[in-house]
């Protein structure tokens, strides 16, 4: 029997003091394999390692779409993007098909703030329109380090307040200095918010733009990484033919041999951007400790989706479902509550973040939420219900309205991944992929047309389509906005 309450019935626990503050750090386009203590020997991430040591890391966490807006619409609601009509990266508004978890927390007494991205609606050459009620009482919007917004760009205003000119400085140097970087801006605003020590519990969303393209770290960070020492991307010559067969399926780059786009240079720059993020994570953790709030603050570190980074000859993102693109970091830390030094290898989704937050706030998840609370696993036990599989979807996600994208085809694709197998269907083009991840972790040997796997292919397709029906929200009359 499902005993979860409806949204209208949500009530906080009587003991409000037991509810933690929440520092929710979300980077943009950071792969799962970019943390030193979780296996990457080429990168330096001592502060994120600090979270891994003091908390629980989920090593097989998956986003629900390999591109920004659909993924964010998913983890902010605990539902799939298709269920909340948030599938497109360039939609003109948030469809208001479900409340954000920050709204539910604010209604229960949390003070919520944001610095950086929201990206629930398109913001090319315009300030992103906010939802009708996102729950944020403090809102410092900055989609990126670009200066395409004449008004309403809090980061650009902050640079001016500190004696700089965002557009001129970026054009002159090709990057921003650490002192005036968007990452520092977001963290400075978060520290100001935390410093107030609100009487009510608080949640602060720190939504950084890095390590998103372009790969443009400050020079002093870039100089720390030698390109020749970087690992090779996952690539075989056969990838070129594989990607040519998928040329009609949307992606933000064409496949090339890694040396043709200086892949190792890009990896070095990408790692440098993450090291800068890491330094600023340290600033946040240090401030929590010096302000006496660390012991009652749940810290989350995650990313919205990954980056191909040269794997299979590709850069950036689009309608593909390789591990580098759909698998992300997910770490929780709360001293004395979340188990320290634990690594969970079970499959989890980013939809699980919202119900976990509600659980810690003493609230029951709405019936419509697809995600499941991770609290039991965080506190030393096992997942209440371990997932048999995770899913990911791409429904015409790239904006057709942005310059240069007039010829995008509006592709559709879905992925289902079990512990061993991954099935991808590119809808409408008679193409698909099936990988045995135990035998082929690099995803090179496509078993889609192998007759020995026909039964498995059918069974995974059935499960994926059954789950898509269960995830659908049939009770709203809000139409999808593209």
C-alpha cells in the first residue's frame, strides 16, 4: 500500500530543529569519472575528496536526460522530464506541471536561495523567465560567464561592482580570472546567504556553469595540467563509422579522431575547470565549519549530466547515452548522520535527490514523484528498494530557435540500463544499441543486431516502454512547450 501523502497533506515533523540545512552544489556537464578519490589519478580534487571521505558516494548515479533543461526539470521535481513537460533545452517557459522540490521545502518553512543557473527555460539572448513560484526567496541568476544579457544578469553586475567588465575581459583574455570568475561569484553569494544564519532551516542551491563548454579555465589553473600526460579518450577507428550511421540523430559535434580536435588539450582544460570548482567547494566547506553550521548541514555534490570529452570521437552532448554523458557524480555528506567513507554501487537516478531532501525535511514525497529516498543507504543501511534499472530520455531536446541550429532534426531516444546491460533506442530511424557493460565497459561492441541477444533486446525494450507509461503524468492539462 502506498502511504505517501498528497502535496496538500505534506507536513513537517514536529521537531523542526532536526531538519538539516542543505547546501546543494550542482556543476554543469561534469562526468562521473572526474574525482580523484573515486579513481581518477590524473585530476586533483582534494575538497570533493573531502566530501567523499566524510560522506557517501553513489558510483552509479544517472541523469534522466543527457542535456541541461530536461535533466534539471527532472531532478528538481523528482519526475521525468516528459512527465513535467520539460523536455526542450529552449522552451519559452517552465510549464508549471509539477512543483519544484524547493517550493515544497519553502512551504514547509525552509528559506531557499540560489546562485547561478536554474535553466528550466531557454535563455538564449534573454534572461530566463522564472517559474511562477520556485520557492527561492533569494535568487542570483547567472546562466553562464557570457555577457549576452543587458539586464538581470547578477554575475555581470557583480563583476562591475568589483571593478571589471565581463564582456571586455572575456574577449581580451579568452577566460576570466579566478577572482572574477562565475564560480567564485556563485560561492560568494552562497557564503553571504549562509552567513545570515536564518532562524529557519535553509537550502542554498549553488549551480555552477563549469565545467561546461567552452573549455576555458583561468590560465593559472590550465597551467597545472600537461596535455601530454592526460588519459586518452575511449576511441576506436570503428567509432567513425558508428557515428556516421547516427548522423541524422542530433548531437552538438561531428565525430572525429581525437587528435583532429586536440582531445588531450580539451581534457586538460576540463580537468583544470574542475580543480577550480574543487577549490571553491573547499571555501564553502571551510565557511560552514567556521560559522558553526557544518554539523547541521547536509551537503550534496552532483552534476546535471556528463560530457563526451572525446569518447567515441565526440565532444559535448546530444542524443547519445554513453556512460560519460549520462553517468554523474552524486555525493552526500552530513557529519554524524550520513555514513562516512561509504560507496554505494547500486543503480540510482537523479530523480532520487528530491524525495531524499523531502525525507530529511520530515515530508512525505508526493505520489507523482518517480524518485525514491536514498536516506536508508545514506545512514548505513541498504536502499529500501534497489533499482533493477535506470532510464534516460531525449525528446527533441536541442533548441531549434538558437542560431546555427536551424537544421536540427528533433531526434528522440531512450535508454534503459541494468547492472550489466544497456539498451538504447533511437526512435523513428530504425537504429539502436545494446551493450554488455561487463564484457565491454567502453561501449564499443554493439549487440543490437546479434540474433543471440534478440530475446534480451525485446525484454529490455518492454521494460523501458512499460516504465515510460508508469512515469507519464496523465493528470495535467498543461501542454508541452517547444
